C-alpha cells in the first residue's frame, strides 16, 4: 500500500512545518537534513524512524519516488536529528519491508511489521556529532 500523492503534498506544506518543531526530540521520529541534488538547497524532512542494529529504517509510506530519498542517495549521506542529537546517516538501501524487518530492533519492531507499507529504506548511522 502507498498513501496518495495529494496527502504527500499536503504533508509537505502543512504537516511537515509543524512536525519540524518537535520531531527531532520525539521518540518515534527524526528530522533528516539533506541537500537538494539540483538546487543545493538545505532541507529538513520529518520522518518516522525505527531503530536498527546499525542505524535506522524508514517505511516508504509514499513509495520510493521521494525527493528526500533521491537527495540522500545522490549525496550519499545526510544528518538525522533524533533524541536531540545529530547523527550522520549514509548508505541508503531501498528494500522490501520483509527484507528490512529483521534489522529493526526495540519496542517498535512489532509496529514496523504490522504497518501496511511495502518498502523501506535502511540508513547506517555513525556516532553522535553534537546538538
């Protein structure tokens, strides 16, 4: 299942600006800092993230044709603000949810497997780089 594109547009212009106020601190969320692959502009995209052994997983609720994912793939890296700390993220790997599920750890693992989305991206994270 994929959510409709009109909802993605609504979220980009209405919901995301509100979520950016707290998503870097919320336990189930993070803010991905990435750079536009053509514009060079800096972006901050709130995402629901799931902890993995070596980083995070993100369900692709609108499918893999997302600007944040294209930007991250083109640059090879970005920064994820999570739990009030910034972590470098690299190595974006798009795969099926079934392939990603064994990597998810922690209390949100059952939720990851239950959500009705088909694809996910795994990101490898490094050590904390400060606030």
